[in-house]
C-alpha cells in the first residue's frame, strides 16, 4: 500500500534521525507494520483509534512520550489516483496534538 507523509511527519522524521538507534529501529518496524496491516489491533505499537477527531485517525506508541498518528484515506486526495486508499502519516513525535 502506498503512503504519504505530511510536513509535520517529515519534520519529525528528521528529528528522529538524531535520536538513539532503538527509536529509529522502532519507527521503521512500526511503519512497516502499518503498511502491512493497517488496522490490525494486535500489531506492534498498541494501535488505537483516536477519539474526538473529524477523520478516522489511529495511533501507535513509538515511545512512552511519542505516538505515530496515521489514517487510511482516498488516494486521489494526495494525487495518487492509481491507489484507492493510502496511508497518511500525520506525525511521528509528540502525543497527539500537544506540539
């Protein structure tokens, strides 16, 4: 499945590059898990659906402090017309919207 990273997610990814190796590896493992099994509730990172959002957002735990926030959205919204649905990563750091 294709994916798209928002500006916030891309900035977070740059910050993660300067973090310890275990955080970088965990990010890689979780992203791969999301791509393979988007909404598998038994997957790595304790997936949970976020409440109080206008869209169907999900999160997974990167660290005790940080959450990966993502959604499954129509590909045409991101100029990926060949994909019916894509994964959109909104953030990799922070705890939901406490940035």
